[in-house]
């Protein structure tokens, strides 16, 4: 399917295949797709997110951006094998840690990432990052635990509940959609 056919088919609604079944990821993806279609494209259409079972490996946070993106792309390949061309949009999202070596010493940050794939391309996006305090980094196994599901995870813990997995997933997915569809038949055309 080319990008013009994709945009024509959207008039009937959109079913999105999402790698995994984490509620925060499913809802975040749905929020992002609706935001993009309604506010960027100006298209009022229905959106359904459909979880797809995938192997997510260990539940700890990946410790580099490359590791996160490679894992997400691998999950999308697994979803593609399962669903074929049944879905026009495939999404995988996950949090990870990245580090910067600064003159003050190394600093680590938690960020959510999303990869969005169609038959005509792929987009990558991330949420904002928040520094992991030294006490969190020093705790044994802290990166593997990452907060609790009920409280919104590590982001919620670090921001006093003002940010959570769902919002971070939505931001990362929205950014990936913007990158993927920029300049396509139905996407926005303004910019540099």
C-alpha cells in the first residue's frame, strides 16, 4: 500500500497493531494516533488499538538508546510476521535509559521510545528525558524494577505523579508519527 492509499483508507477508521499488551502503552498509542489525526491532519476518524503478543524479554529498562530501538524494531518484525498486511499501522513502545558523560561526571536519563511502521516507511520518536537521581542509580536492581505498574512506573515516581508511562508513550508515538508522515499525501507540509 502506498501513502496515498493509506490516507484514503483512513476515512473508514484505523486499527493499529501494538506490540505487547501493557495498558499504558496501548492507551498512550491510542492517545497519540488520535492527537495526530485530529489535530495535525484534521481528520476525525475512529481508532482502535489491538495488542499483539510479542516476546518482550527481560522487564528491566534497556541501558542505551540503540538497545531500546533495536528491541522495538525486532518486536515490530515479530508483529509483522503475525499479522501480515492486516493492519496499516504497527507500533512498539518502551522505556530505556541513556547516559551522558559530562565534565560533572556521568548522568543517566530515562526516556520512552516508539517506532511506528507502515508498508511505506518507519518513524522513530522519543518522549522527554528525566535525569535519574544518584540514589536511584545506586539502588541495587533499580533499573530492573522501575516503579510500580499501578503508580505509573519510574516516571511517575520521579515526577510526583505528573508524568507516567501512558503520557510518555503518547509523546514518543506522536513524535514518531510526525517524523513518519511529514510530507506524505495526508501529512503536514509546513516546516523548514
